[in-house]
């Protein structure tokens, strides 16, 4: 077999792939581009594509999920491959305001080594634009902090849509005399994280963390763009995957700015693919080979992981056939296709399996080296034969004129129809796109229920209403109605002095007026805190502790029903309702679950009445809240739900007066991860930043606080949340003045 393989190098060179870019292009509306990091990693949308369910790309099984569902979706016989390269602060600004964007190192090939080496004298390829005068050879540009760069060579004009023209040039770093700082140290002083140009904004503090994966290496830095598929992972998701026996291998491909370079030609054969440097630890490669030998299917996290491991495979093949480039540490744009065609023309001889080819690469490492380094310009197009990544691909939704679209098409059985099926579904179902957007997984394996999700039309929208209804109907089916429930709306009982009332509380700010009113009426009130919906844990603890403090101040008993008892059930019940609007079916489920637990505790501990602080908030649907209370109480003969209008103007004003007196913590969303997502979407629509957790705001102005919960403002939010075309939502703009005057401030009496 080896002799046959060595004969491959004498066979003819194949044609370069001739693939028309128009076959994978689509129209991406500007408002679908995510402009900021996800408010909560792991809770972005995930479009799961099961291409093992059908032979037809027109009937791909598409299922809408949340990214954290990958824990249950991935089978235990897969192995994840991740890109651990850390993004460097590669965007520099001259003292005159011009932009210098570092592209790749020209003096030290390994970007990580470049970061650790002295800055002075290093040469980098850069993009320069925004200078007042044309950039010329030997021109020096002052960066600040004792750093300047000297232009060595002008290579070409640099053009980007909607951006000022610039030049691509080679520059030399010139550090202040006697400083002797590493390039990494210099960039920490003068550089910005290079967020994508299409975001059309400056880098901010949110990007410092949001544009790095949680598993990015602290020692392997060098990317000038993030491997964005990995941004959705959290430490908890990784731990849960490990607990299921799913392993990972981390390697580094330093992503270059070329990843944003659009394909401007009609056919991919005319495009010059960008080159990227890699650094692979031999120990990591050993681990991946072991996983392959054990029969694990490789799932790549991101297109950069695909390019890296497929590059290593072809380098191994080249070494096995003793090709003239066998010792080269670089894979050219079309080298893989040459080797692939040679294998097909060798009389039926097959190429080596993945483990054997990677073993060949491993043999190139010297005994004194712990890593393998090189570069790749591999361009994956439809027709490519994936040799290592056979299990699946986790990837974001890409720019329509990028080479990444071709890679996705190749993974979707080399089908443009498959691409349009997936992307049309994402567009029809409110997914966000590009680096900070939502994610997808293209799986070559089935998962439970995926075969039932195949869509008959690749352009039709997912039946969200039906999914939500089915999810909640299944929940209600577990709650059989009693005779009491049939007549509950006719029975409105009110507690009398001395009666025991169990008050379900969602937070202290909603509790104040209700609790004081009950105390004044000589009711024996006990606060019951059971809210497994509140996310994240830090927000939950803040709300609970403040509620507990207030109860102690009033001398009211406080029952802590424990955060961890119910979280899994809450998310299980929310399945299929992830994209229900506020006041939709998911909220009904949430009220039901919390009131069921409240009613059970009341029955077991002798309380005659239950009610909830959710009833005092105008952000909640009153009938929805009361309906859940009545349904829960109806299961027990001696428990009644106390229904009352807790949100009239008098009670609302009293609530905010107490909140200001107590300087209660000011939460900025209902509580669950989905409401956090939706409130952030609304805030962005009116020009406000995403919510920071925990908020530093407190209640301190009763009049202004009450105005924010006015009937008009609340209804404006829900008009936004329920509309299908948010571009047509103009009423939100009327609220800009209110919200812009309520920005967060620090110190005593802070607000937002």
C-alpha cells in the first residue's frame, strides 16, 4: 500500500476547484448582525442540523435549541476539537487617529513566540488607514507610550466596503530606548482587541472578555480574530460534557484578519486564500490519535479547527507518500485536492486513515520539541473529502461572501441547497449572525427526536407557536384538573385577620408594599422564596439575600426553598418555549411551577392562603399570574389563592416609596436567562447597553422609578417583544429620553 501511495506523486495535477460563489450567497439584513457579545454564554440559540436523518438536503432535520443543549445532544462517542488560540490586542491607533491593524508576523513566524519576544525590531504585515496624508516608505507613525512604527514596504491598496481606503504594508516596531519590552507587553499598553470591522464601533470593556473563549490558552496567543464558535461554551458546559465521557483536544490555529477578507471574484479558483500559522502540542496530538483509535467521531468547534486538523492530515499523507514537499511545514491552498485526486486515480487504492496520517505528522517532531508548528492556506470547497472531522461541525452563521460559506457547504454534502435550507431557516427564525451571533451544529449523527424535526420546505419558518403549545400542553397533562378547578373563578376568598398567608416572593422590591399591607391587616404572613428560574446564580443570591434581610427587619418568617432544587426541572419544562415572548407560554409555565411548589408547602404546613408578589408587577400579565395561583391552590381542599389588585396606582406608588427607603437592589429583567436575552434586545433597540450582572443600581427616586413601570412604558416593551418586524417598532424611540437620563452612576444613591 505504501508503494502504491508513493506512486501517487507521479500522477497528473488535478484541476483547481471551480465553484461559483453565487451558489452560496444570501442576503444578510444589517439588523441580524449581532453587535455585542451574548448576554449569557451558553444561552444563545443553536440550530441543530441532523443530516443523518435523510438522504435529501431539501429535508434536513432542523431543530431549534439553546446552545447549552449540546450537553445532551452530543453522543458519548464523539470527541471535540477546539482552537485554543488567544486573541491579541492587535488594533493600534496612532496619535493622529489613524488605524494600524496587525495582520501577521513577518520576522517571527509563530505569533505566540512573537508576543514573548522583544517588540523593538519586529516586522509585521499591517493594514493602515485613516492617515491625513498618503502613507509612504520610511514614514514613522507615533503610537504612544514610547512606541512608534516605521513603514518598510507598501504592498497594495486595502479596500473594505463602507470603510475609508488604506494600504497593506510591512512595518517595523520601534520601542522606546532601554524599555526592552516584549511585544505582548507593548500591546497591553497601546492595543485594542480587534473586533470585526463590520461591527462599526470601537472596542469596549465588554469585548475584552466577550471576544475570548473560556478555554483560550494563556500561553498561546496570536489570533487577530476570535475562533467564534467557541464563544458559546461555558466552564459548566465543558464540565458537564466531561461528566458524560466526552473528551476534548485543544490545538492552536492563529486566526488572521484574512478570515474577514471577502471573496471578490466570481469563482473560488481565482481567490488567493489567506495563510494562518498553527502550533500543536505533541501531547494534544497524541490524545486525538488515541480518540480516533478508540473509534471516536471528531466534532470540530469552528471552521478554524477544521482547517487545522485537516491540514495536519494532508501533511501526514504527503509524508507517507514521500512527496517532494514531505518535509514542508506549509500546506498550500490546493495541495489537499492534488493529494486527494492522486488517491482516486491510483487504481482503487485508498488514502490512509486519519490516525495513521496524524502519526506520520507526529514523527516529524524532534525529541526535544513539545510542539509542531507550521502554516496553512487550505481552502475547503464543495467536493472536499473530510478525512478527520467526520462527526460534526459547530459553527456560527457566516458572511455571505466568505470562504467559510464554502466550507459549510462542503460539510453539508457539498450542497448549496443544504446551505440555503439552513440559512433560510435561521433568517426566518430570528437567529443572529456572524462573530457575536448564534450558533449551529451540523451533525452526522442522530439524536433523540431529531428524525421527527425534518422540514419539508427549506424556506419555511419553524412552527414556534405549535412547539410552544405542545411543550406546555405536555406539562399541563401532568396536572389533572379537579372539580374545584372547574369553578375556581367563581370563588374569590379573602383572608381575615389572623389567617396564615404564604406569600411567594420573587424579590424584595415586589414584596415591600404587599408585606407591609398584610402586616397592617394583622395577617400571619410568611415569605416563601422559590425561584429556580432566576439566572445566573449571582443574580439569584443577590435577590434572595435582600429579600431575607427585609423579612428579618419586619420580623416576618422567611422560607428559603433552595436554588438547586428545581433548576433542572425548570429548564426541562421550558423545552420548546425558549423563544416564547414575555407573557407567553413560557411565563405561564414558570408561574405554574413556582405556585405549585408554594401550594404544596402551604398544604403541608397549614397555610390557608397563598399569593405571589408577581401579582404586584405591571411587567407580568395579571390574568396569567392569577390563573397559575388558582390552578395550584385547586389541588388542595384547604388552600386558597388570594386574588387582589396589587398594582393600582396607590399600591405602585407605595411600593416605590418603600423601595427607595430601603434602597433595594434594582434588578433590570424578570429573572430567567431568556428574559435577560430579550430585555437586552430591547435595550439595544433604544440605544442602551446590555445589562451588567449584578446591577449596581438601587431604587432611590420613587417618582422616576414609578414612571419606568407606567402602563405606557410597559406596554411599549411588550409591543416590541411581540412584534415580528422590530424595524417597524418606532414607539421604543420615544423612550430614549427617559432611559438616557437614568444611566447608572456610582456611589451613594446610584441608579440607572
